[in-house]
């Protein structure tokens, strides 16, 4: 059974870089059938898609975040990562990693990790 | 960017009754529309994809309909475990995938 687990600092200072890793177990990140992505949810608010990466390394980002976001994949560790630069309090959210099938008939989520931006 | 608008923001329904949730897209998304169920402290869970196909694990009392710009999620007879927040999301015109703001289904 597929499991996705987010990891990284729970507290980041303003203007610094948020870095999270998603470790995949029970499935290969090298599969051509899926996208691997990040979605966030500010406390008490709705969902915002951040971006996806395909096994080939092709990335797709939300235009609203594109200038600050990098998603990368490490196939040797079966992990993918998120970097978000120049964070502000508005970036405080629960960050979820997710696996999405190409035709969207299968979506698996990690449990989420809360990242707070504060000095 | 496709804007997704859900209504109502909060829906109060008694157990055993029917709930109807709406989702509207600012432009056609064909049938590339998903619904998610999110319970407190949990990740969202895919409920419906392709506007009307139930995902694994959800009972037949959940149904989705619509295409183009107007979509509906219907829960035919509410059970206690169905009270949650429901989000719609389009995956037709991306990036970005976009979500509605959510409908909170609460016990009346």
C-alpha cells in the first residue's frame, strides 16, 4: 500500500527558504503513470495546488508561486522535495504531498505537515 | 486561471436527509472535476472524479453530476460520518489545478 510521508522543519523564519521532503513507500517514484506534487492549506482555509513533477523531471508550477518554487525528485531515495523561497506569514500552512494518476482517477495524500513562518 | 465557486459555504442537514452541494467553474472544465471529503485533522480524500465516478471506498449514497461549468455532489441519506468539508477541484485547464473554497456540511 502506498504511503507518503512529509518531513522538514515546522518553523521557518520570514525571508528564509521552506524545504520539505516527501518519502514514498509502497510504490516507485519512477512510475510513468503518476504525477508527484505538493498542495497546501492555510489554517482554517481552503486548498492551494503548488506544483507537480513527473518522473522525467518535468515540472509544473502554480503561476502565483512559480517564481519562488522548486520541486525536484530523487529517484535513488524514492523521494521528492519542495523548496519555497522568501517565505512570509502568508506561507504558513499544512503542506501535503500527493501522488496523482495522469487521468485523476487515483489520488493519494500524505498526512500533511504544518509549517509556520515566524521569527 | 479557472475559478471554482462552491455553494453554500455551510450546509446544515439532519442525519438521514439529502444534501446537495454545488460547484461552478468560471469556464468549461468538461467533466474533469473532482470532489474531495476532508475531516478535521485529516488530509482530503478523493471522493468523485470525472464529475460522476465514485472513488474506491465510498458508498453509493454519494453521487456526482454535471459537466461544463455546473456540478453537483449529492449525498442521498446522510450518515454521521459524512459530516465534513467538501471541496471541488478542476483538472481540465492547468496549471494551475484549482479548488473551490469548500462547503462545510454540518449536523442540523
